[in-house]
C-alpha cells in the first residue's frame, strides 16, 4: 500500500475508499435496522474503524 499512500499527493483516493462509498453510513443504517446487533457491518472491528467510523 505504500505506493497508494504516496500517490495521495497526486489525488489518488484509494486509501479513503471506505469513506467515499459511505461505509460508515450504511453500517449505521444496518445497526439501527438490526437493533444494534449486526455482524455484517463493514467497519466494526476493522482496521479502518477508527479512521473512517
């Protein structure tokens, strides 16, 4: 992933794709629908949770 991180200066956005696609929003919707007990969310327990959650 080092080349991807280095390419941020040229506008490459791969490193923030979770945020761009709204993964946090859809995780929240799923959690509400499931009453707070969902095992299919994208960010919960992932390395991106703190960064994009």
